[in-house]
C-alpha cells in the first residue's frame, strides 16, 4: 500500500479539520446518494485557505514553471484560483494572472461573462476546481471557453471522486481523452479511504468497518 505524500497528508488533514470532508449520507450534484461529501466552502477563513492554496500551488509547480494563467469556474473555483495565484506569485518572478466567470453575463460597466485577466487564444489556462464527480462542471467550463478558442493546459482538482462520467469510464479519464489535457488531483477518494480506514488520524477513526462497507457499495455502483 502506497503511503500518502507529504503534500497529500497535509491536504487530507486540512479537509478533516475544516469539516470539508464528511462521512454520512449526502446527495451529490449528479443526484447520487453518497456516503461521503466534500464541501470546500468550509475553507472559509484565511489561515486554512492559504494552506489549501499552498497545496494547489505545489502541485501546479511540479508540472508547470512558467506561463501560468489560472481559470476558476464560478463559484468555488473563484476563491481557489485567486488564493492559488497568490501562492504561485510568491515563487515566481513573472506575472501569474487569473480569470473567473460570472454565472450570468453583466450588461453594464465592463460587461461580459469573464472577470480578471482577459482570456487569449495564445495563452492557455489551467482550470482550478475543488472536486470532480461526473465531470459535469468541467464540461460546462470547456463549453464556455471553446467559442473563444481558449486552450486548456490542465485541470487541477483537489479531490477526484473517481466516479463514472458520461459512459463507463472514470470521469477524469474521460475529460483527459475528450479534451486532450491532463487532469491532476491532489487526492483521490481511494487514497483518502486507504489512509483513513481503521486508522486513527487526528485522534479519531474516520472510516470504520460500517462506513467502509457503504463506501465499497457506492464505489461498486458508481466507481
């Protein structure tokens, strides 16, 4: 069994201590009833958000060193992109811009759908998201960028739930194949479960035999 890296261990502890990762019964955006739920809206104060952004920045810098332009889909991707840009700027002498979208186009002021650095076909973006389940959010983002001929260097997510997408294949693999860009996750759900099952972490057993059984059944249905 492969142990978590230092980066993954740090991110997992942030998920647990902030309450962003919960176990129980939850309905996901895709309508599936899940035994676990990830809500990065719990990263709601500066100290924890800064540490989360460090994790995203570290993963991005492990693959990309220059020309980084982050794109944060509304809504949760906005905060993650902005915070990660701040962290990346600490380690780079170059400009690290970011852009995000509105849910509805603005018809006054500067107008339009996008806010932040202007998007350009000559400058590919890195999409920052919190979680991938069925890949719906990423596909919506791709559809928004496509008419403007904006290419995507990578999709960076906090947690890959490793669930099926449109077909029988894992959603993150479908996105990679359909859009020709890597999907990079700090943690996968399998890695989280292996790290927590019957193992005390932060003074608590998070995944006991009963929870593990429910997770296994859910993964059989949707994994």
